[in-house]
């Protein structure tokens, strides 16, 4: 979604960037920068997604990162220890 679409969707849900920032305890500019793509914050992105009742991937498909599960991390660490 384009930043303006995200802002409009937030307003349609009765949420402003300022109110969201206050709820999260961050600067209003920080929320704006995350929405526009100038900055990244998983916590703010998730808060926006929660308000919009969409997934982060639906809002910011270009930002999706594949994260390893704890099981994968533990397995990779064990393999690294075995090699060392």
C-alpha cells in the first residue's frame, strides 16, 4: 500500500498517526516515517496492521522478512558448534 492509502485507512478506522504514536509511546514523526518507508519498526508496523486488521505483508509486501524460528536458530547454532 502507498503511504497515503495507509493514512486514509487508519483514518477510516478512527485512528490518527498522532494517537497511535501516543499509544505506542513514540514520536509522531516515527510513526509517519514507518508508514512512509523512511524507517522500519516491527512494533509500529504490527500496530498499524492490527488497527487495519491486515497483515504486515498486505500493507508492506516489499518489507517482509523471512525470520527464522527459535528451533532453526538452535539447530544452526548446534551445527556451528559441531563444525568448530
